[in-house]
C-alpha cells in the first residue's frame, strides 16, 4: 500500500524542485530583478501562496536558487578529476570556478555577491570543503607555505574577485590573461616549487621542523622543549 504522507512529501519535493528550476532560468535570462514572487509563480504554473508555503518568503526562494547553483557547480567540479599534481589540481579548480562564473553571471552573483557572515548554504559549505581538500593535498605534499585556512580564504577571495572584475567589463574587453595572471599570482603566494621535505610523511616533516625549532622565537623555551620531544618521537617512529 502507498503511504499518503510519503506521496504528499514527494509531491512537495517535485513542486519545490520545479519552482527552483524555473526561478534559475528566470534568473539567467532576466537577472535578480526577474525573480519576483509573482513572476516565478506565473512561470512555474502555480500560485504565490505555494511559494510562500514551500520557501517561507522571497529570501528563502533566493537561498534555494543559490543552493541549486552551488549544486550545479559541485557537479561540474566532481566531473573534473583532479590532476596527479595537487598544485595543478588547484589550478584546474580555479579555471573551472572562473569559467562557471562567466557562463552564469546572474547565478554567480546570487551565490557570491551578497555574503552574510556566519550563514552559508550546505552546498556552499561543500564547495569550500572541496577547496580545502585541494589545499590540504598541497600541504600534505610539503608545498604549502602558509596555513591551510589562510590559503583557502585567499584562493576563494582571489577567484571571486577575478570573476566579478571580468563580469564588470564589456565582453569584448575581457582579457583571459587577467584570470591566468591572478591565478598564478595567488597560487605562487601560497605554494613552493619544491616540497619542504624530500620524503613525504610525518617522520620527514618532523625531522625538518625539528631542525628549524631553535629558530622558532614565537615559542617559549618550555614550549620548544615539549614540541621537540614530540617531533623526536614522530621522527623516530618513521625510522624504526
């Protein structure tokens, strides 16, 4: 036997997905101003009260469209396998990010142009997590020269800034070299050409840091002593 509640929930999900898809098309063709509740309801073949019931208000609808955009973006990123070189993978991710923004200007502006501190959609969190994973891969290869969070924030800011700068220009004035130079400058700011240690893994990294520990003036003598003991244990664990 069918479950009436499950069927009703499934029907709501289909209606919601249809409205979001219609709203995304309106956004692409007419920009954010085209997303009035009345216009979306008319294009979706429904009534405004349905939108309010499913999304709460217009901001709720905009959030859903932004999440739809992030989901499309994530599908594109997942369809592009990372390169063997983690820095090359990051470079490819940048190009995908910029290409997506230039191909979907209104959606990109909705996704990134109105940030709210402490509030991001689950898809936005997933997108940033994927960037963090690529940054972490660079760190694990010994080629990151700043903290992982700073590196991720810098790449995110530089990538979004590049897209918005290009979008503000007439299409005939959009020089693709702007993205290439910005990409290479941002990546050069956070990575090294060669790994900090020749052999990957915690033991080699611990030995390299142990050698530089006397120069760590930000630590007290006691902190250097304790950290030195930990690093010695890590180094010994890899050489046994």
